[in-house]
C-alpha cells in the first residue's frame, strides 16, 4: 500500500507544453508514472514525449481514463486550470508557485465542495517510491520503505529522504503539502492517511516557522498509534521576516520554531534539532 498515488494512478499534466511541464513530464515518465494525456489550451493535437496534448481536461477525459492531475500552469492562469481539474478528477497536485492567496482560497473551497483532494499549491508533489511520482522531486534520493514523510518544504524533504534512504529504511510515500499560507491538504489530513496505511510504520513530519499547522498536527499526533519524528526549520529566524516560503513568517510572536517543537514534543513526537539526526530517532521509535 501507499497513500494518494501508486502504480495504477493515471495522470494528466496541465501545462505540459511549457518548459517546466515538458521537463518534468519526461522525468515522471522515466520513473514509471502513468501519464496518459497533457493539457494546454490552444495546443491540442500536439505531442510531448509521446503524450497526446488536448485543449482541456474534459477533452482529454473523453479519450483517456485518468484520476489525477499535475498542474504546471503559470500562476496567472493556475486558478482556471485548477478549477477545471477539480471538477473532473479525484486528485489535483498544484506545483505552481506564486498563486495569489485569494485564488488559493477559491481553489480550496471549490475542492471541498467537489470532494476532490488538492495537494499544494507551491508543492514539490507526491512520490510513492518504486510506484509513481507526481511532482518535481529528484527520484534518486527515494527508496521503497516503511516511513511516511509529510513536509511543507521540498528541498528539506529531499535532504531528509536521502538520509532515511542511506540509513536503509526508505519511504512509503512522501507528500509535500506546500509552503503557502493556504494549501489544499493539511498536515493532519496526511497524518490521518498514514495512520490508516498498512505499509507505513512511522512518520516524519517536516515543519517550518509560521502559522499553526504544526501545532494542529501535534494535537492529532497525541492520539496516533504510530510513532512520529519531527523537524522544524527556522529556529534562528528573526520575527517579521519571511524566510523563503510565503507562509514561513513569525507574526506577533506566533509561529516560532520553539512553539512548534514544544507542541510536537508535548504530543509524544521525537523532534530532531538537525536533519541528520532523523534516521537515529527513527531507529529508536521503530525498535
């Protein structure tokens, strides 16, 4: 088992003819992801790496069976692309960075009304190692295993996944929830999926300063049957200064790394102070 995606997931790539869409479509195909169609309005009839291109998601679905979409559409047009995907598919992974907050709020509300799972925006995507990859992560750092990973940061997730792989444990699925203030899927929702997944034996949660997502996760972790190891980036971040992600900012004294670490440890999670400490903490909780 894995969560959200596996070898049977059939995928549409929106924005497939752009530079990023084309580049990552090639890498996803090489990994074994079942990409059945691409979508770029006005480019219907073309092909990208052997994948047929259509003018809309609806048009693609008339010819191909698919359940998921990966969105590489530029931020000014991402709202329309996401809404069409949400209307027609079960899972929408929005890679696009820089989507305005009010557009993200519309996407989230629309997805809730339609019962569609949205991951992102501003996400590295999802990978179930050895099965399928919907995103931009470097596949070579992952290996099949029993550790679920959920992260706000893409690059930190890669670093920590590599450490887990090199320690011989591997991952069941990695989900990047995205670094924006408003995202479609929360830490808690991913933790719920890992808690129910028979393949996942432990979970790594990678958080960062800003917001209260980690504190909400801590409340859920306190009732989990599976062990959780955490890491929170931004211990030395100055208040009021945004650190990389749009959502990574300490405001009015709230959202500090210390607050998040305290909440996670209070829930029973073990929290690493450095990423390289995570494999040893995983060994401890899995013994």
